[in-house]
């Protein structure tokens, strides 16, 4: 066990060790909403409440040609309803 630290290099090394890297298929990156749907599908197989800490280097939202689709508040509401139904807190 380590003490608290403000050493940036140690903190980054710990985060890189703790967070799995899921490479995108091909050269296409998943949008935030696609990633959350994929996460919900995978975590729904586990029983009970699931708590997820999301670390991100930034959003890929505007890299997609269909970015306007995800500005629809109902699309996000549907995602949040799914996460709630699967007992996943992000």
C-alpha cells in the first residue's frame, strides 16, 4: 500500500496500470454513446449493482460524420434508462 502522493508520474503510471485499454476495431473509434452501450451490454451479464469510473482523454463525438444524431436528447435518455435498468452507475 502506498501513501498519498502528488507525484504526477506515479499517478499516471497507476492509472495506466488500472485502466484496461480497449483498442477500436480497425481505424474507427467508437463514440461516447456507442462505448456506453457496449459497456452496458458487457456489464449487464454481471449480477447486482455496477459502479464505473470513467477516465477519458477526450470525446470522439465530433469525429463521426453522424454526430448530429447524438445531439438528440432522447437518444441519451434511452441510454440512461438502459444503464439504470442494468443497475450501472457511471
